[in-house]
């Protein structure tokens, strides 16, 4: 195997010390080094295809300049958009992001978590699936810096950035009631995750507070590893029941994507016969030549804030930061 070029090779070709080469390539003492000489050293490093020895560097600095990111499903628009925001923010601060998808599976989450910790990432940003609170508590005991995003555990004091899910759905239901819709259905995930339970609570309380009352037959829960047919069945139950709904709230963008396609196939008039509120905008909304309402999650703020909190913690900030953000209701006229 051909020997990789090192600092000594660059120093010999430039006619300078290895210490000076190290200063230049690590952007240290830039104001003290002649700019032409620094440019010459960098040019030689490029010509030799020099790469920093990250293992040696991490041993010296006790940092790998990597962040681990675990999302639910990178193919989901919510997860992929947040991953890109976190990646860009981390890159701005000199960090590389290594990420994986848990697929809402606690065993897979644990494997990815173990791999990232073994690779000595400097910190973690995570959207943990069900049944993983104990694994997260162990991380805290081991003093591994981390931030939870989108999801958190009530009563567990740690860094997190999440949405006011109760308030978001409460706002959505109130909007529909103000449009004189009284038979409102909710399709959401069957899950013990706190943020999803909060969406159900917001739905129930908004109905009760407005004097309509909660009808359990209008709450449809589908498996979190969703199946298209299960969503379609839930919609048919709501629309073709003896007392059909006149509005539906989709509890996630994935449910909305499949739900809207099914409603289109069923030739249901939107919004005349059926008003819809969904979480985040989906491509399926473009299939309708009709006005649409959705609850926009502040993904840019969520991703950037989670990254900055993690960097603060990695720089020895001890106080947990618990951030709750608000959804914005967006009405698109077509």
C-alpha cells in the first residue's frame, strides 16, 4: 500500500517546519503567518492529496468533530428536511453528521446508538421510538451529550426541542369548528409516544371545550409502521359511516400523503363535503384544485436550535434546555 503523505512531506517540500504546516492546516495563528506562505503550504497539501489523520487528531483533542443523528425514517419528508437542516448547521460549526433511521424499532435504535457511541461521536441528536427511555437515561448517566428532537419524555429532565402538539391539534380543531364543522375525525398513530398522545389530547379537549363532545368512533388509530390499506380503511370508516364526518385531521404528514390520495380516488369534494387539516404540507395536496389547511412545524428553528443546544452541551453547558415550539396554521388558496 502506498504511504500516505504526512505533515513532514509537506514541510520538506515547502521548506518549513512541520509545526508551521500544522498551524496552517488547522487554521491556527493565521494572523501571524505570511499569507503567501500559508497559501503555498495549502497548495502543496492539495497536490499531495493530504488528508488529516482524524484518529490522531481526535486522540489529541478528545474530539472527533462528528455528531450522531437518529431519525425515525429518513425517507419521510419531515425527517429528511430536519436532517438536512441539522447537517447544514453542524457543518457551519465544523462538524460532520453521521445518521441512521430507527424505523420506529427500539432494537434498531439501540444498534445505531451503540454504533455511533462506539465511533465516539461528540454528541447525539435523536428522535427516539417507543420503549427507549431507559437507553436514553443510560446515555445521560454516561454523560454523553445529547438532544432529543420532536419527541421527549415528560418528567425526564434533559435537552429537547419539540412541538406543542397539544396546542397544534387544538388549534386545528378550533379552526374547523369555526368553519361550522361539527363532525370531526382524527387519524393518528397508535402509539404510547408522548407527542402523539398530546395530539389526541388536543383533539379531545378542543371538541369538549367547544361543546361538541368526543365521539370515540371518530378517532382512528393506525400502526406507526403504517400500512396504506389501514389508512384507507380508517378513512372509509369515517366517510361512509351512518353518521359521516365533515372534516378530518391527519395526525402526520405520512398519513396525510396516503389519506389525500385515497380521498381523491373516492371522489370526495374538498373542501365542500370534507374539510381537511394536516401536519405539514405534502405533495398530495397539489392533486386537489381546492383550498387546503395545514399545521406547519417550525423545522428550520427546530433543527438549528437542537444543533446549537448540543454544541452548548459539548462545550460543558450543564443546564438542560427544554424548548417547546409552536405550529403555524397555513391556509393555501387554489
